[in-house]
């Protein structure tokens, strides 16, 4: 069983390590098995494509490559990077919250 990750699809995250350090973006996809995430506009790579029905021209396409989740930090509602904790809310439901401000992260 894979451990739960601190990020989810749709979160706004900041890259805290690597070539893209300091950049922010929205999480498009999370791969919990590999512990990697696809972040919008971060870690762009050039992919060489053959001509096909969908792209008759072919050529070089820029697309995002995944980033390890340890290099990402969730941004809270105010836009500050924060660590994430989990706690039970009033409905006995597990929710994520900002360790910096204590606010619940949607």
C-alpha cells in the first residue's frame, strides 16, 4: 500500500528544489506509485513526435515532465508555501490543513 501524499490534483504548489526551484503551478496529475506529480508549466521537456493522424506535421512538442513530490510544497489560500497536516474535522472526516496558519486546505 502506498503512503498518502501531501499533494492532490488541483493544488497550487511551489517547487522547492531542482532546476525549476521557485516556480509555481497547478498540479495536473499525481502518480502515487512513483510519488511524482505533473505540474502545469514546470519541468518542460522537448518531445520529438512522428507524423500521425492527430499531428500530421510531427516535429518537436514541448510538454511537462513529472516532478518528485518531495520537491513540491503546497501553497495555502494566501499564496504562501506551507507544510501539510491531517486532522479530523467536526464531521469526523480527515482534512488537510496548513501547518503555518492552521487553515483547512480544500
